[in-house]
C-alpha cells in the first residue's frame, strides 16, 4: 500500500478505527482506490464518547433489578412497558400513585428510590423533567444506585453536572448518539445493549 501524501498513522480498534491527522488522503491499493476521510480531533472525541456510552449502556443491563422513575398509566409513555415486554424485573417509581396500569394490568409502585428493595443492585431509567431529575439524582446518589439512564428530555446542564460528578455513579447513559434521532433512548438502544450484556 502507498499513499498520495505523507504517511498516515492508523490506530485500529474494534469495532471502530481511529485515524490520526485531520486531512484527506487517497490510499492506493492495487487497482482500487480507497478514500479515507481522516477525522478531526473533535470527531475522535465524539467516537470515544460513543464507545463510552455503549459501555455504560451495556453495564446498565448487567444489573438484576431495574426501576423507572416517572412511570405512569399514560399509554403514551412506553418506557415502563418496554421493560415489562422484555421480561426484566422492573419497579415503577411514582409518588403520586400506588400503582400504574400497563396493558390492563396493575403494577404496584414505590414512591421514591429509597423504597426499592435492593437499590445498590438496581439500574434506574429516568423519564422526568430536569427539575425533578435533579432531586431524583440526589436521592439515587445517596442510596447507592450504581447506573442511571437519562432519557432524552430529562436533563439540562444542572442535571448533567450532578450526574457526572466524580464518584456519583458507576455509569451514566445520556446525551447525543444512539440509533434514534433524539439521543440515547432505551426504547431504541436498549435491545442492543441488553444483547451485549447477555440479557437477550
């Protein structure tokens, strides 16, 4: 193989390939020409962030128990139903109702994360508005929740400052990326993460 310009340093990782330098070069290979778009440092950082989030999503599903904060009987909210459909041991968290209905069946709730039977073994999905999410995270940190998944629309700068604070949580799934249009969403990205965690 020869290049049309100076040598290119390629760092190969699985399943991504990181290519150092921020220009474009044509790589000549026999009669075939392969154009490699070398990434900028920003894109390298973005790819690294995606890898970190995929790792966090996989870790999320290694827990034996799950909880959904903000679960309700509203049929337009699918997150709690998604966990049930995938056979996961999930507890709905809703301080305003003693139970929530999914598919005509009632499921008992707990009013807050402190009501979970095994909080330190529970991964928590959050589907609340940012002001509520802050309070949820404060409680989650206090009782030792290991991993959280912040659904799109649940966080702002104040939420992320708390969620990403050193030592607050083992892993946090949030932000841009994933396979949907709105960022990391358990409804879109959950099955793949479950499969990678050996749960599917």
